[in-house]
């Protein structure tokens, strides 16, 4: 259950109205999805978009966890009879987790420490007197605590034990920890050095063999790179600020004058800092740096994924898809406009040599393509961009189309990242149990061209090839963000109910894996859905799931034209009323512009539907089931440039961005190896975040700066 106090806190944090937060939290508590809330409950939330709704959800969960931690601390203190009114006030006033943990630290059950051993020897009173400057002759005071039965043999041991206790007090001092935490965060330097004997093994981390920079300036990709190097035992990492200023902070708090007590406290300050505080602060800061880097890497990854999922689709076309290869040939499949596999074969257009055999093989491959185009009325050819991709594209384009009186189909290079992952997956085996990996891979390439979103949802996003250190970040946080992104994309586009795969349906608002599987099973047993209302017959698809999902589903050719649109069934009666008032049928409003213009929306406002929803309805009537994705514009790579060996410095080439990271953008220029446009080469001005300037799938013109064939590195510029 959410607590009423959270709404005000969240509203202040996100700069929205309290009423908007309260309404959103109420809807979330009713298991409404983020896409549903943002799309169909605008009146309740004040038209908050998905980003803000998700932020409200996350802030609410964070506050719930924070209060759970508070409750656990209070319980622990109460059970040990340590909770006082003063502690209760402090705990209630704590606003962040570090402040809360600092309050609890002195009372936290501890494992055996040097301080706890000293307490067992009865030395805490001596430590208290020294710490509070209550004695002048420390040796004389310590002499009274010599107790051989307890293990205190002499004055030196008594004073050492007292200092151990004082060091622990210092390390748990709430004000000091707060000051040191701020100082470390602002002034620390992160250093990276090569682990002994790792020079050859760790060449990919060569840049970090002797690296140092302030943590405030270190970007996320460098933090994650150094941490990965450390995890692989290639690098040694340290994070620390200048210790002298830290000592001064401690002196200001603990030194109260001069004398023998001061001398002991001075020694204790150094020990407390080096043995207890410094490791604690470093551990905290390193964790904070990791969290910060994770957040940035996840942000970049999810933004790239969104661009990839929302890439323009070709649409339903009869298609040939080619998975290129040299020695093993090009696997060829023919697909129906719905993506069904009609035929598969192998062609060999790239046989070695220039003799009659090679020519014959090329002509035979050409004839197969021509025959299939005629047989299946093919209008598009998809070619994977992997090995032999450019050569295969050139072969297809060079077919003498005019001679054969055939219009050249649209030829599109398709990014095949992750296709091999799909072809070996359980999903692919379920779809094509009787075909091998190569056939499945070619089908995936073709379907990606038809509808990238529908095909890519079948693959783990971490295998698609966009992102930055995605395997190094917090995996649960990454997965949650990826799930949000995929669900957002799927629901913003909408899903054709009668053709969608189980995987695609599972991301529709309110459905999930089991109901998606039940929908597919129902289709198989009963044929295509004739209306959205028929969904209610699907096993486990109850009123709530119907409410959440129905608006995002489409039925092409449905008896009720509204079932083809994004108008929610709960609003059909409003559209019917509009149509009746205009003297037309509901479906006529989709084609009759003049009839729509005559509608006065304010007449249809009621206690459930307001102008935001009515405006959305009008947009849907104007363009039923509209696809928000852009129109496909295939890129044509430079002719004669097929491999890295063809590249020369100064060349200007067309390319397409395949990945955006914190340090730059990777661009496919058609040579089977993406080039890097460093952040400094993206624009003629300073850019801190490449993802704010360029996006995955963006078509660009680049200039070749440097080619390193041995290391497979291409440096590019978008400035020159």
C-alpha cells in the first residue's frame, strides 16, 4: 500500500501537482500499466506522459523501500532496548538512505572488532575519559586498567585499546561522515594501474594502465571500463582525495585543546581515517560511481533500443530474404506479406575464381531469384549486412532486370545483429521446428525489414548490438528499463491481433506471457478474431486485462471499423453518439472529413471522458490505427567499398548509425566493420552527450580519418 505522504514528496520532486501524483498512484495500485495510464486515463492524471508516470512509479517504490528500512532499524533498536526519543526523532527526520544508515551505525550489531575486544577488556571508561579530556596524566589513568586476567598486560596495551574504541567512535560520528562523504564526492581522484604481469593479457585495457582523473569529471563509460578491467584482474583501481584536508575536518571536531589527551586523539585520528573511515568512504563512493555509471549506461542503451525498435517498417510485402555467405552460399527464403515462410533454397553467386564454373553458378543464382520473383510476385529483397552482404547486394543490383522485363524490387540492407541468437532460440524452434538455423536466420532478416519491432521483441535486447557495457551494469535495473521501453514501443505502435506472435502480444498492456499464449491458442482453434469483444472468450483474459489491452490491439477488416483503430472500446458509445448526431455510421467518420469537422467536442464531455480523450478519438478517426513510425528510406552504401581494405583517409561515405555510446557513435559504412565517430568529431561544437545529437538508425555522411586493418578500427568524422 502507498502512503498518503508520498504524493506530496513525489509532486515536489517531479514538479507536478499533488492531485496528478495521487491519481497516478491510485491507478498503479489498481494494476494499470504505464502505457494505459498515459494513453487512456489523461483526465485522471492531467495528461501525464509515460516518462512522468514511470518516474512517479519509481519514486513511490523508492520511498516504500526507504520506509521499510526505517521500520527495520526501529524494530532492531526496540528489540535491543536502544530506541530513545532522540533517536526516534532523528530517524523520522532522515531524508536519504546514507543519513539513515549513519544514524544507525553506532547501534548496528557488529562482528568482532578491535574496539569490541577492547570493550571486553573493560577499557571503555578509559577511552571515554580521554575522548572527553577528563584526565591530564594518561599513563597514570591507564595504569588503573591493567588486568592480566582480561589480557591487559601494561599501560601501552590499555592505551592502545582505548584508542581502538575512540577510533570506532570517530568512524561512526554522524556529522563527520556527512562532511567526509561530501568532501570525497567533490575532491576524490580515481586511479587505474596495470596489475603486475598483465600487460599482454590486458591490451584492451591499455588506455587505463596508468590513468587518473577526478571522479566529478569521469564519464560513465570510463568508470565501467575500469571496473571491468578490475573484475578481470587486469587493473587495480583506487579512489581517494587528499587526506590532509580530511584530517583537518577530524581535528576540528575532536581536538579540544592541548595536552596528553590531544596527543592520543591526534594519533587516533590518523588510525581512524586510514583503517576505518577511508575504506568506508571509498567503498561508498565506488558504489555511488557505479550506480551513476549504470544509470547513464542504461539511459543510453534504452534510448538506442527505442530507436531500433521504432525503425521504419517496410510493411506487408512479398519478399525474398538473403542471409549472405561466400563458401557456404547465400541462404534464401521467400516470405508472404504476413511473414510466412513459402520456400527456401541456397544460391552460390560468389564462387572463387573467374572461370566458367563461377560464371555458371552466378547465372544459376540469378535465374533462381528471377523465377521466385515471378512465382511469388516479390516486391522487395532483404539482404543481411554480415559477411558477403555488400557483395550480395551488388550481385542483386547488377541483375539485368530490363532484359528479363522485371521491375527491380526494392533492395534493402538489413542489420542482422542478434539474428543468430534468434535462430538458435527456443522461440525460433517453436516457430520453425522443421528447419535449420540458417533458414530461421534468413526468415528473421526478412521479417526485420517488414516490421523491425515485431521481430526484435523475440530477441533479448542485450543481444541486439546497441548499448554500452550492458553486461556490466545492474542487471535487474537494466531489465526493468528494457521491459518498460519495449512495452512502450509495442503499445505506441499497436498490435494486429490476428497476426501477432506470442512474443509481441506478451508486451501488450495487461497481457503478459500466459494470456498471450492463450490468445494464440484461441486463434489456432477458432480462427481469426472477428471483434475485440471476442477477446473476452480467451482463457484468463478477464475484465481487467481486456480494459488494459483492448485499446492497443487492432483487427484489420473487422466488422466494426472502430476495432481497426486505437479508440478504446469503452469509448465506442461516444463515437456512435457523434455519428448519430451527424447522421452517419461510426465508420463513416473515418472517411468523411466534413462530418468530423462539424463535431463539437464539448458536447460529448461527461464525468468519465474529457477533452484530452475526445481529441485523441478525433485523431484516431482521422487516421485509424496510425503507425507513428517514419517511412522507410533504405540507405545505399558507396559503390566499390566492400571491405576495410577499400577505405582510404579522406573518403566521404554514406552510413547509418548502429550504436550510440557516451564516447561517440558507431557507423556502418558497408564494410562489415562499424567505424567510430568520436564525440569530438560529431559536430562543430562541444557535445557532452552524443545521444542528444545523433540516434540509432540515423543516416549520416562521414569522412574517413584513419583505418587500422590489423586492429579492425575505423575512425570517422561527421564534421569534415
